[in-house]
C-alpha cells in the first residue's frame, strides 16, 4: 500500500544514524524549487573536448582507438589528474602545528577526473547506456589500481552535475578522490555495519534491502542483479539508490563486466527518470563504499538531485529536510523507469582498448 504523506515525520538512516525530516508541506513555500545557473565554458574553450588533450595533465587511463597515441584524439573515456586537487601526494604535504583544541593531521592522496565523453554533453541522461557503462568500467580500473597503494585507506567516486551540485565545468565528468583517511561518515557506516554483523551475523545493508523489498512502497525496480529504490531516509527529494544483489555485493572493484553493464543500465534509467519526473536539476551521484580493508560491508550508488538549497536549520543541526516523500517519488519514478542493457561490443568496440599503467 502506498502511503501519501502530508504531515512531517522524523526518520533515521539505519546505515549512518543521520536524521531527516520528511516535510511535504514545505514543497509549497515560495521559491521552494531552485533553478540552476547555466555553466559556461572557460573563455579559452572547453578543455575536456576531443582535440584539446594538451589542456589537461597526461592521462592515467583511456579507452582509445588501437592506432591512437596517449594524450591525442581518438578516445572515448579519459582519466587525468585533477588540475586543482583537493589533496596532493604524500611527499608534498605539510603538518600544521596543533594542540589539545586545535587539532590537525596530514592529509594526502590522489584526485582524478574521469572525462566521460569526447563530446560536450552536459548530463548523464544525454549519454547512451553504453557510454554510461564505459564510465563505470573506468571507475573500476582506476579503483583497482588505487586500492593497491599502501597509504590509501578510502576511495570516493562522485559526479557533480550542474552548478548547484558543485560542478565548475558543464562537460560530463566524474571525480575519484583516494585518501589516507577514513572520512567520518564512512567510519560511522562501518561501525554500525560491524555492530549489526556481530549481533545478527548478517550485513546491515543486505538486511535493509530485504526490508525495503518486502515493504515495496519505495522500490522502483528490481532484477536478479540490482535493487533500485528511493531510500527511506534519503537526504534529498527524489533521491534514488542502486544496490547490487549478493553476487556483485561485496566489492565494486570485483564486479564482472556483465554486472557493471547491468548496473550502468540502471544508473542511466534512474538518471533519466529523475530528469523526466523532477526536471533537469543539478545532481550529485556518489559511489558509496566501505574502507578498502572492509569490502564485505557492501556498496551502492546514490543519485541525489539538488532541488532545494541547504539553509540555516540544516547547517545548525546536520538534519536534512526533504519535501517529497520517498514513497511519493517512487510512484512517479516507476512510471518513467525504462531499463536497457547494451551488448559488450557496444561498450568497448573491437577497434578500441583500455590503455593505462596496469591495463
């Protein structure tokens, strides 16, 4: 039975302990929906377009034509170091002085950009499903390499699509941030999952998914490989979550090509459904996974549209306010959800190959 929420309710995310207020009446306030400013290319042109490879650092990975050379035209996906990194390598870091109340630690790592297409598309939904699958394969290849680096403890993959989601360039791209620290929210998820496994002998994320499937009101799509839902205590309106079933559950890095291609189909279907139901708003997409040494706790993909601005209450309390109930969003998204899975030869055409240090 679908619940039509009108009154506000406080929900708790069992994975993190975060609180969220679902307040549908807030959606009617003036200026509730935000329009996203159009991102313009730099005055000297788009550095991510094909033919402008000299405008980026040397590539670390690329899916390119067999007869092409590195850092030239002839590619479908490129991964390059971020020119404006959030973190730098260990040898470049410095330690700030600190005392009992002013604490600091060295922070270092690797920050990379995945240029997702040689064409200047602006949205993931504008790409084909095959192009979406190439993105996930590029993420996987880079994660496999970064996970072998001894000082790296945690890796986050994310897409900022649109100004309000944090993007500075409109050309479709994602980012990989590998660090020597375990971020607090990642550590909290690990702690809560470990506690659950100790007491119940099962994975918390897996048990949560079983509960969602049994309830059904927030489920958008299921198949033998994936569960797609609007999470019970999502942080934003229209949020969608893609969780692999047990066969692909433990590690994104160890997924087979067929599993990743199926997941890419769901990712593309989810992004397209959000655009059709809620409009082409800014959106963050995040690969949420445990620290490198704890891969058995599962992983998932979150699509998080930025339909409203963060305001004073959220900053003061760290409690999110959601104006579209997940149950209501799921009803509309199910009507628009269309899954398509391409053949492997469309994802990596025969005349192309992955090029990188460890390919």
